[in-house]
């Protein structure tokens, strides 16, 4: 469906960093920010897919072609080095979107201590350290916007991935805590949670006809919710238009919860 989205003057030339930007919702956010004229950097472990996102941005004739940083965000030293480089390359980071995650399936019985740590390192720990990496220069610049992508899975009491759902529930804790830490510095921190968004990974790995029928039955809106639609609330929170909004949680799930 062709959608006629808003353009935000304040996003023109704004510096934005998206984690997990090579695929799925992250890739849509990179493209949507670039289409607004933002200067975008993104991190991921999938360089081939990152090239495809950059090609898509070039094809859309964006003003600033996004820059890619190959980094496994579970490695905090590598994360810190990538943020140092991005702050230098982009001339600061005014907007951070913490998005990278992995909803790999597992039963509660098979979780070992190592796997538990890996789930938290993949889905939660880097959110905090990315915030820690960008905050000093946001404070110096007089403000910023941090958007943490959560998941409605724990609210929906979904099974099959406790290490993921439990980590995602703590994203809300990061948002509420850090919003208060940074409020006086004019740095806003919010959570945006998807319901079910049919990314390539979702469709390839987890999709079933019955699963989708149940999701649409549960949603008030009886159609798929697409990554570019999800991205629009993130743009709004990054723009001056969302300037009075912090410590909030926005559920973009077609009215499923
Ligand atoms: N798609 C959905 O239905 C859905 C539902 C609920 C929540 N979410 C949330 O939305 C966000 C995006 O999900 P998505 O569906 O687009 O996922 P996706 O798997 O399509 O994309 C995630 C991206 O993160 C990257 N990534 C994963 N681990 C990484 C690591 N250690 N270091 C660097 N990059 C890493 C992946 O390579 C990938 O490009 C996630 O936070 C996810 O939890 C998605």
C-alpha cells in the first residue's frame, strides 16, 4: 500500500544511529531516517545485508548515504569502539535507536547459564552500553533522543523463548530509569514495542498460516503491520515534534494487546 508519510524538517541533517540496521525493522528505520535527510549510521553483524540497505538508500536518492559499522554488539569493547568511530564520522549522535535483538526459540528446560547470558547479552546488555556510549556527547550538545525497541512478547505471555521475552521486559526498565537520569539534560528516552511485524526473518523462520490467522484475529486492525509503518513513530520521537515526550512506552501492534 502506498502511504503518504510526514516529513520532519528537524530530522534534516540530524545524526541518528540504529543498532541492528541491516535487516527487518532496523533496515526500515535506516531507510526512513535517510529519506528524511538524516545522517545515519548503523551497526550489525550482517555486512551483506547492510550493503543491500545502503543500495536501497542510494536508490531512494537520499541526501546522506548511511554508514555501516560491522560489530557484534555482544562484545562491549567492540561496541564502544564502533560508537567512538561513529560519533567522529557523523559529527555526533543526536538520536540512538537500540533495536538489535534475536528471538531464537528455546524451551525453559534447555537454558544453561551460558545460554541465559547470551540471550541477555544479545537482547538487553548492549542497550545500556550504547546509551552509556552516546550520553556524554548528547549532554554536551544540550539534548538527544533515545528510542529503545522492545517487544510485546512478555506482555502477551508468549512462550518458546523465555530468555528473549524476559530480556525484552527489562527494556522498559532501562527506559524508565534512564529517562529520569537524563531528564535534566534534555535527553528523552522512550520505548516502542512491535506486536507482530512480518520481516524476512519472521516470514522465513517462524511464519505459519495458523499463526498469522490467530494474530489477525487478536488484532483490532485486520491486516499486517509493516516495518515502514512501525518506523514512523520512531521518526516522530526522534524529531522535535516528540520533544515533550519521555519515559513512555508505545505499542505498535494493530491493537492486539
Ligand atoms: N518483527 C517482529 O514481529 C517483532 C516483534 C516484537 C519485537 N520485535 C523487536 O523489533 C526489533 C527488530 O526486530 P526484527 O524483527 O526487525 O529482527 P531482525 O532479525 O529482522 O533484525 C534484527 C537485526 O539485528 C541484528 N543483530 C542481531 N544480533 C546482533 C548482534 N549481536 N550484533 C549486531 N547486530 C545484531 C541482526 O543481524 C538483524 O539485522 C528487535 O528489537 C525485536 O526484538 C520485532
